[in-house]
C-alpha cells in the first residue's frame, strides 16, 4: 500500500446539522464508537488505514486475522493499529461503525428539505439500503458472535427507525397517507436490511439484498398511499349519507 499522504476529504455536515436542516427534532444518531475527538487526532496514515481496513472488513477478510497479520497486510506497525483500537474486535467494530455513520450522514444529506414526506422517505430508504450490499458478509457472518456487534447494529437500526417514523408522521400530518401505526411501519421498514442481509434469506432471494429491500419498501409505501387514496371516497360517501339523513 502506498504511504503517500491522502487527499483531505471535504468536511461532511454533522448529524446535528443535518437533522436541523430536515427538522427531525428528537432524532439522535448513535454515539460513534470511535470518539470524534480521537478521530480528529489520528495521523493521516491512520486515517488512510481506516479506509483500507473498511475494504478488508466488507470483503470478509478480517475475521480470521490477528492484529499482527492485519498490520502485515496493511504494511504498518502494530503500534499504529493499537493507536486506533486496543483489540481486533474493537478495531472491527470501529471500522464498521464509522462506515455506517458515513452512510447515514450521506442518506440524510441527500434529502431535499423541500421534498414531500413520502418522496423524502423513498429517497432515504434508497440511500440507507446502500448499507446492505457491501456489509452483507460482514454483518451476517463475522458479526454473529462478536461481543458488542449486534448491539452496535441495533443502535443504527433504531436511528433509521426514528427517521422513518418522523417522515411517516409528517406524511400523515400533511394528508399524504391515512393515519396509521407509524411506529410499527417504521420498525418494519428499518428492519428490512437486517432481514435480507441474513445469508439464508439473501441466498433464497432472486435479487440482491439491496434491490430486494428497495422493492419491498416501495410496495409498502405504495400501499400506504393507496390506502389513503381509497379512504377519501369512503369519507366522501359517508359525509353524503349523513347530509341526506
């Protein structure tokens, strides 16, 4: 691996800035496992290693390696790795958590605040489904027995659930969909990625996990809109009968 200094990335807006832009009060992103202050103090070489480790994690190539073998693979010293995390497990979690936070920020940043709630929800579901495909093997296999792994993933899923419910509540408030149990619908939508990333489910599906999640989410969202449209004539007929009586 080249030791050349990597180009500086443009600053991404914080989770708080993005929430305020889209008016999502009370929705809080999970706390990063790698403290932001610690990440800011990492050397350019350590930041480069985190990016490279991310590729190793999503390819499923980290689970069976020791810290010494990871250092050899990354062409760095053990001291450099231990400057990021104190164990392979902590390193694994920090790398995946960092990636999920970035996907989450980009999913929110991709939304136009002027979008109608259901359009915003469609865009958000499409963006967060990016987390399913590359992490499929890492999430389903290497994370299964890793202490803290499932807890970390559930934290990110709860965050997605909260955003989806906020958008659904807004859709109800604006009359885009009929009143419904938005908490349950949000839980269902947010859990699609986890469900279709499971090897036995993904292997049985005809499309990729990402494509499957997007297709099923669209079916659910269209159903909500259709139920709302069907409710309008019923309300009109009921009002007409009352007026005649």
